[in-house]
C-alpha cells in the first residue's frame, strides 16, 4: 500500500506543478540562484584580504 500511496502523491505533485507552471508566472529558480551566486562572489571578492605578495612594506 505504501508504494501506491507514494506513487499517487508523486503523480499528483507532478501534475499540480505542471498546471501551476503553465498557468501562472512562476519565476525561474535556476536563474535566480545563478544571480545570487554571482552577487555573493562579487561581494566576497571586494572584501577579500589582499595577498601577502601584493602588500608592500
């Protein structure tokens, strides 16, 4: 009974997701994640300590 119930839940979730994606303006999560990573990298690079060979005494 567990396989039938979990299979039904999987199919129901898949059909619901397809319906939502086709009928509503759902943001592209992959593009948002890539933009967040790019922003985090730029912030990290701007606050990074200089390397020892770049520092002059």
